[in-house]
C-alpha cells in the first residue's frame, strides 16, 4: 500500500523547493556554464567552450592569492581555537545563569551589521588610533605600528568576526565532558595542562573540527574585511572573485574562480564527513 501524501507537509515543502531551485541551483548552474565561456572586450562573454579560464587560475599571481588566503584562513582558525578552548573551559565551571549570560554576550555582535563592526576596527588600528595612541603614551613603542592595510589587520578582523562560530561548538563540546573523567585524571596526578591534552582535547575534537570548518571557509571568502582592513594590499580569494565580476568585468574567469572555491568548500565538507565519524568515535559520540 502506497503511503498517503500529507498535504500540509507538501505545502510547507514547496516554498523551500522553489527557493532552492531559483536562488541556489539556477545561479550555480549559470555560473558553472559561463565559467567555460570566453570574455569579450565589452564586459560580456562569448558562448564557446574553453578551459582557458581554469588554466588561467594557475597564473603565479593567482596562486599567490590562493596561498595567502589559505594562510589567513589557517591563522584565523588557529587563533580562534586558542581563544575558544580556554574560554570554554573557564565558562564550564561557572553557574548555569552565568554561562547563559556570557553566551548571550558572545552573540551580541550579531545584532549589529558585520560591515559596520569592521569599520569600527579602523578607529582602533589606524596609526593615530586607540591602540597606537595607548602604546605611545605608555612608552612601549617609539613610533606608530602598521596594524592596518596588511595581513595582520585582515586576520584581526577575521578573528573578531568569526570567533563566535568557533566558541559555540567548542563550548558545546567542552560542556558535555563527563566530570568523572576530569576527577579521575586529577586523582591520578594530572595537572591542568595534562588534563587538557588527555581528557578535554580528545573528547572535544568533533566540536573543534566543526568550529574550524565554520571559521576557515568564510575566512577565505569574506572580501569586505580584506577590503576595509587590508586596504587592497591583502587580497584573498573572495576579493579576487569580486574584482573579476565588478572591476575587470571578466565574468567567465570570476565564474571559474567561484567554481574552484565551491569545490574547495565541498572538499572540506566531505573531509569533515569522513573524519568526523572517527572523531565522534574518539570523543565517545
């Protein structure tokens, strides 16, 4: 006997299908096809199959941008991890009321547009900004530091914007660690550092890996942070794609770069699915 079709379920599913088809699938298919076309001299493209755009990605200048993007993404991810773990372990021992309050404070920046928050860092990092003025007044430095318009400024902006995406999964994993394991490790003479590497880290690897994925992928594509705090001197893949579409008017190359970034993202997600199962087993999940 065939299962009956639930009208309500069908009614609630149709808007999602329409949205996914017209705003996700069709644009991706369009981008995929024009990535094989040839750019003309007027900002358009000629319909002719060619792999030239994908081969052009191997240009040393573009490969350098990919390398810088990966460096910024990995550095941002590592810094977020180094902040998220101590924060989560510190928060774990607080009362439930305090934990809820602090987690809400972590989420507060999302109430403000990320573009506006990024512009706020200019006031802090520019040569006559708060950071340099404070360091000069304390006699720590003799001349202003270059904290903006370089990779450092971009990484600071990335860490600030993406840190909550690391804190939430790591905190969730840390809060689920069985206290009996920690007590047993302490009874056996393990100090705080050894307890972290022998208990916390193995049991929270799935959360850390999940957070790393959610930080690394946006970090190589958030072009507005690189534009504002990098000043065009620190370019990532997101900037390169944006420039091809809006400045160079080379849509086919921009489409090819977008497809490559999409494949990289898909590869990382598949890596997470493959490794994630082993991490869950290791973490007792």
